[in-house]
C-alpha cells in the first residue's frame, strides 16, 4: 500500500468551524463563517483559485510530519530541511469563559524554530465566493486586513508586515517564535503573544478534560479517542447538528463523477451517531443533536428530508462550480446536495430510535420531555403514511425506487421504539398503532427474503445484495444467534467482502455505473455483525485490518480502494469514525473489556 492515495492532512476546529492543515503547513480547506459557507482557503479543490495560507522553508531535502498533542485537537506540523527546521502549532481556541464556551472564528498559528536558522516565507491569500474573488489587502501597523464586500478577515502577527506585501521575496530568518492569529469579522486587539500562548494552554486543557470524561473501552483506546475527538469537531454547537464531513466534492474514486457535498446533517444517519455518543458517555453532545432532530421533526409538517442544513435549512439546491478544477482534476465540484429532495422513508424510524434515550433513559428528566405523546403520534403517522411507498433507499439512488429492506427495517425499529416509549408511559392507543406498523414493516422485509439462497436482498425486486442489510442483525430484527442471521451474513459477505476486511455497499449498477471503491462504514458494520453472530476472532482480526486505512493521524476517509488501500471520498468522514467507535464498543462488550468511566 506504499503507493496508495492518502489525504496528508489533519483537521482542527472548535465546534464552530473546521480547518484542514496539510503536511506542507498549508491551510488547504477552511469554510467561514460556517461549515456551509464558501471556503476562505480551498486549494483542496483548485490550486490556483483556492488561495493559500502556508509557511515555506527555503532549504533542500525537505520532509514533514504531523501529530496531535495527546488527547487534543491541537495539530503540530514539523518541517525539516537539510540545514534547518521549524514547527507549526495550529489550533482553534475552545474553552470555558464566563460560564460558556468560547469558540471564536479564530485560527491561531504558532511558528517556532527546531534547529538551524530557517529561512521561511509566509503566504496568506484568502479567497471569497468559492474562489471567484480576491480579498482586498491593506496594511496595518501589526496586521494585514482582508476585505471583500461585507466580509472582513484580519491577520494579526509579530512577523514584519512588509513580508506579506513582497510577493517576489518576502523571506525572513526564523530565530524566535512567531505568532499569527487570523480572525473573521471582528478585529483582534488583545496582546498577541500572551493571547496565543494563553489560548493554547486553555484549549489543550479543555480537550484533555473532555477526553478524560469519556467512557472509553479498553480496546484500541487511541483510535477510539481520536475518532471521538473527530466526531466532536463535526458538531455545530449552536444548533447541535452533526455534519457528515467538512468537505465537498472529494471523489469516491477518480473520474467517477461521484463528488458530493457532505457539509450537512443527515437525520437519516442520526441513530448511528447518537449510539456512538451514548457509548462514550457524551450526553451533552447527544442531547444537543437530539434537540436538533426534535426541532427538525416538529418544524417540518410535511415529509421529512434525509438531510438538512446545520441551521435547519430545508432547501439545499445542488449546483456545480465549473470554473474550479476539482480535487486532482476531478469534476464536478458541487455545492448543495440534491438528496434533500429524495424520498427516503427510513428517516422516520431513524428519528424515533435516535431520540429513544430522551424518553426512556432515566438520566434525562421526564419533565423535559412533556411532548412525548404528541411527538410519538407525529412520527407513527409519518411511518404509516409512507410504509407502502417505494423510496431511494439508504444510498440515495437518484433514478431508482424500490421497497428497500433497509427502509422497512427502520420503520420496524422506529415502531418498536415507539412501542417501548408507549408502554413506559401507558399510552395504550399508541401501543396498538406501533404493533400494527411493526407487523406491516416486517411483512415488507420478508418479501425481500430469498429462501433458496437464504439471504435478504436489498429490495423486493431483483436479486441484488446490499451491505445495509447487515443492519437486520445489528438491529436485532434477526436474532444474532439464529441460523438465519448467520446464513444471511455468510451470503452477503461472500459477494460484498473485499480484501483485508473491506466491504462494498453493493456491486450492482446504479445511476453512475458500478461502484469502484469500498465504503468504510460498511466494513465496520461487518465487524459488528461478526461479533454479534459469535465470530469474535474474525471480528477482531477484521477490525485490526481496517485500522490500517487511516492516515498517519488516524483519520479515515469515506471510501477505500480495495486494490491499493487508497483513501477516497470526503475526508475525514464522520460516519467512518462513528463506525469505528461502534464496532470497537461491540467487540469490547463481547470480550468483557471494562469501560473506563471518568468523572
């Protein structure tokens, strides 16, 4: 796997924004003021029009490496040449101040010498409106001001300002620590060095306390901790929404055209995310995301969408930016996502089971959930209204509609969750409605069963198999210890399992042809299924194989090429990390490994 394609970058953030820092030190992706807005730095999608914010070393035999300060989201990049080297510490401030979280639109970069006397050049060239426009640059006494219409950025630094206006040379000798604080909107007037160092220590302390208070199983803790920290960064704290990824249009495979914008919150996948948060005991994050989902379901009187904007926006019109070259020349570059228009009927059941803990877990006061009955009726009515419909399925087929086993499974699971809530609260009328819907959903699922091959197909038509049907085992529709569950797993893996534990979503043609890469979250579902049916040794072995597909920072992409292990798709993918966390928890429970609880 030496020649595999790897995303050689890490991420920093503060639950207000995420920035990608490449091994070269360049900020190659940063959207401000929110995840959904235009990039300020976007050379990930266009090396010319994407702008840059990098620190270059004038030396030979240059190499670099990155690592996180232990148990934090503070990233260190070390650049080493033959004669000199330097270190960059990048972070987004986050800590408690005045009894609330301080999480400004501020990027802090601290540059310090390692050895020798580094001759460096700093370039800071932000772009506006997805690379269409430059910012107007002006000089201050100790800052550079960038303005475009009503958007304002300020770079405050102790590097002589003239270096930012000398495009031909502008190099200087790094003999002491230098500080750069880039802010959006408000100007920065505090003491530079003192503020940067103070914010660094407070941010480090915040992340380490957050990690200490997580419930982490005694099984590959380092990977679980990193995945938990990644997931945390993908939550937009103002609303509680969790996005699938901070990037757009990184192709699932080169030339595939499968380049999607994932900077939105998929209600349809909320169950997996909330399960992961529950496993590590992060109930604040769980409740925030659950409140976001509740707000969505109660404010949308029509059909629920598979995804929404982080502020609850419904219309996510998909457009292409033809003037951008795309990642490594892969077009189209898309913003927005047409999937918001799709019919995906699993979303109602997903919302129901995602919010189940709020109504059944006694750690959440019941007086905070006085709307239980009306909400149950709302969701069950939606399931009843859509249960007979064909839909696009979990993989968002754009021109294919069927009765999908996965959609019916989550209708069944949603009705089952409603039944549990109703029984706990003695809602007799809702109990009967839930039971009826469970039976109806199960009947549709059974129409997908092929008794000759002893496997559940992806729908009631054709013979296609689909990794999403592994959820029949994970959701306990099929009793994991039953022969039916074991046989179903055997048949699915015989067709969809790739090399070294990788797993395809499916192998039949869709709107864009046959998929060419495996889908990492499906491989983690496979690990969970192996553990569920009692094949624990295989589950551990496969899990360990999958860990090899992260980059050097333990960050995972959406897709992996089976042949060479290359990372593809949007990166890092929150759901890949969620899959890792849930698979590790499933194995740890089976192994009876203790869960470390910190208070």
